[in-house]
């Protein structure tokens, strides 16, 4: 049996590393938004060329997916004893 002190620790177990990762993701996101100003787009639809269209569309799609999954869960959820005989 392993003791608590001998457990393997991973780099995300340290709160400081989680904070660094969080800040790095913010920096990458901001750089991508700034880069969107300088990118010349060749889109088939006018709205696809709008500033940060794909980021906003992706966020709205993810929120819609979560909300619809919560509703679907209420529709499809079975009683806890459903499979017991």
C-alpha cells in the first residue's frame, strides 16, 4: 500500500502551475483576437469575415450544446431503480 507522501505528483498538482496555464491561455486568446485584425479573410459569406466571428459562433454553439444536453437529460433520465428487477 502506498502512503500519501510517496504518491506521484504531476505538474498540474501544483496550484502555481495551474495559474500559469490559466494566464497563458488568456494571453494566447488575446493574441489570437489581436491577430484577427491583421488577417485578410477570403470567405464565401460576408458574416464569416466579421471580426472574431468564429470565436463568438463557437462560444454560442458550446452554450447551446450544454443547454440542450441539460434539457435532453431531463427528457431521457430514468429512475434510479429502472434496471433493477
